[in-house]
């Protein structure tokens, strides 16, 4: 059986679906007693109103001082707070595609082909988020490359398609671990977080954060193997990324 070469240029289409649940706003009376009164107390967007008396004036808030001294971070398993002024109490989920196109070189039955793409997520004032992937594996007309339903290393000569979200050393050095930047908390999900092992199941959760998070940049690593009998031609695939915040 002769070997036939194939080429696939993958164009990944990313779509963001975000859900928000905002609690009803309530207002409290000014804090006071017979000996003191807080005239301007706020949580969120304030912090720059000066406090004065005949003998002193204070401009910076406690949060400003905490941030400037590098001690403004408070975190637990389920939340993360960065102290400082000029913030908002409104929840916000932000998603961005930093590299949308994963292009492979010519496929070969004697080697594994690789490609990467990337996206970023930040999540403010929520209990985290989850990221799902939807879509078909590479297709050429009626022929579909089989998805790897179990996380495994690539097998040369067997037609298959898989992804992960970490740095790999096989079949070559490619991909990257999630980049947390300064305040990121996102992680690759189970089945997609092990180097050199790949899987693809449409609808799977591929990444998540257990708490509010700064920007995390995720790199998707793709592998394709073909066999001697895989039909030649151009293979294409579209994936949709669904990112949902938890409240």
C-alpha cells in the first residue's frame, strides 16, 4: 500500500458564552456610635476621598497602602482578593483569543504532526469558571480522523486526533503550561493536564479556576497521526470554546 501525504490547515473558531448572577444591591446606615462616626465608608470603587481633621489629612486608603507595600493579596481555596481602590463590585468574565489558528504541516504516516493555539481568561468577583471545548475532529469530506477518547501518548501510523493544555516533550518540545501572570488561578482539567498525553472529546471541560482569577493564558497543543490508508486531501476542523463563570 503506498503512503499518501495530506495537508490540514486548522482554523479554530472561538465563541464565548458567559453567565452572570448579580445579587440585589442593599444599603446600610452610616456606622456611628456616641463616640465616633464613619462619614464615608465604601467597598469597591472608592478609596480616594480624603479624611481630614484640624491636625491631619489622609488620602490613601488602607488598600492603597497594602498594594504599594506588596501585601494586598488575600486568598483561600474558594476566593482571591487584591486590595486597593478604584475597583468595582460588578462581576466580570473576560475571554480573549491570543492565537486562533492552528496550522499543521503535511501529515505523514511516519511521524506525528503538531500545532498550537491559545486563549486567555480572567474572572473577577466570582467563585471561578470552567472552559469547555466543542466541535468535530479534523475532517476531509466524509472522512473524519478518530478522536482520542482516552488520554494517551501519540502512536505513529494510527489515525488519531488529540489535545492537551500543558508543555510537552513528545513527539517534540511544544505547547506550554498555563501562564498565570501575576494573579491568575486557572488550571488545565483532568485528562488534559498531563505532558505527552492527549485526548479529545467534544463537550469536555478542558480548563477551570476554583476561585476569582487574574488573567491566565492557556495554550492548546494539538497532535494528528495518520495511517497508510488515511485518504489524502485537506483536513479542516472548527472548535468552539465555551467559558462559563460560577456564582
